[in-house]
C-alpha cells in the first residue's frame, strides 16, 4: 500500500495545467493517496489565505492492525500553522498532547473539544494536561444534556480533516481494530468546520460547567448532497444528533445493487436493520461483522434473511472491533464515529462521511475481507 506522495508530487510538478485547475472533488479522485494540489481556501475563520497546509506524505488512511496511528496525527499537528480544531471523545496519547502544546506555543490557535464525561468529575491525565497547558478547551454532552460528544476528528488549518473510528488513545492503537482517514476535499472540510463551531458554541469551558452556552439547534447539513450512488443522491457528510445520518444510511442501503459489507462496533437501529433485510431480500449479498462484546438484537432476523453475520474480537485481550464503516457495491464508503444505533442518531454528537473515492473504498473493503475471514459465525 503506497501512501507516500513523493513520486506523485514529481509527476504533478511536471504538468503545470493540473495546478492551474481547481482541486477535484473527493468523489472524482483516482489516486490512492491525497492529491498534491494547491490547498483549497475555505471561508474564515477556518483558514488564513496564503499559508497553504502541506499534507505531502501523510497517509490517506490507516488501519491499526497494520500501522500505528499516533505518528501521522502528531506529524499533521506539527505542520499546522494557523488553526487547529480537535473534537475528541477521549485523549490518551502523550505525544499528541505534546504536539498540541507545541502548536499553541508557536502561535497556532488551538481549540479542543472533549466529551463532558471524560472531563468531569475528574479528567484523565492527558486531558488534564491539555487544560493545564492553557489550551482553549471545552466540554459538552450530546443532545439536551444527554448522550455523548462522540466525535473523533481534527481540522488542520481548515484545509485537511482527520477522522475515523479511533480515539487518540493507546487502547485504540494497540488493542483494537480501528481506522483513521485524512481527507482534503474542500466541501467536506468546510462542513466539518461548521460542525465544530456548532458544537463549540454549545460547549462550556473546561472547569466552568455552569458557564453560559448556546442552546441546542439542529447540526449543520450538506447543502449540496452530490454523492451519486447508483442514481441516488447522498450527502458528502452528515452529523448527529438528529441530522439525518440514519436516513442517509438507509437511503444508501436501499440503493445497493450487489454487495453490502458492514464492519460495525454495535448495531441496534431498527430502521437500518430493516434496510439491510430489504437489501438481502432483493438479492444483495449482505455481510455484517460486529464486535463480539456487543449484543445484537436482530440475530434471528439476520439468520432468517440469509444475512452472513459474524462476531469479531479485538486484536488483543480486552480490545475491540471498533470500526464503524460500510462499503456498498465495492464503491461507496460510509465511515466516521457513528455506530448504527438509535443513540448515535438521537442523542450523541457524531460525524459521518459518504464517499465514492476508490482510494478509500477499495482498501476499506480489503480490510473488511481480511477481518471477516477470521470472524465468528453465531449460526
């Protein structure tokens, strides 16, 4: 799996017309790694024009059973010049804390948003270190004071997004099956920037749980849902709570024609399960892999629908199969922090990407195939 862009950069430098054209949308890219084009310029305050972010050499994706996730995250933080917005359910990587502190010391505007339950009543050592360093940090629950701030993403200079299933933790890196992906599509990055500001306004400064905050409103949505999957228009991204993520997933499943491969930590959504059953009924091959430590309330229905269902353990004892993605017809990747549950749809803050880019969908499907072979069938 080639993840370095050095050779590609030389090729692109020899074709000046490429740099004269605007960057291609994510769905039309054919490279296996991030494109070495001039960084897009989203609206302020997410990016300061004239200081492009250098993502050369960063991986398009990582699976933790193959590579460590901390190094590219720290690398990406180290390249940031102006703004760094991070939304993390949990943080337990010392090197990431050091990189965040160093970014602030060199003048980067750093904002870190945590899940409230990981700050109160007592924050973990790494989260407390971020707060003690004077980095602007806030905490929040999900909808209406319930649920969780379950996102796991970062925005570097408003130009590059890192997201996926993995928290920035050693547990994710060493014990569990996880993924992260780096995305440079301007539409997606801009949407995530709006989502971060939306959450930030509702969060309260760490150490001030009674401070004033904006009242909850619907999360941002994609104004141009132009992911064309078998003639069905899907959004590039969707957010929770109650931002239409579940409906978009159901819509995608109903458009699948040949194959549905699901790697999910947990699945309890009745609406999504009904869509999976409809897919199987019309002849689509449906394969599902869930973490073995989670209960699956639709086991009998899956068996009756001839769905190939399996449980998967973590990489090491107490680890998890923590992925939250699906690949449909070998070409549509749905990925992010969103477990296919009612809680993720109705209560948590979550994030999800829909993309047809083969440099993501192909390796994610290959990872599914690899893990599915060693997963356990319950019937």
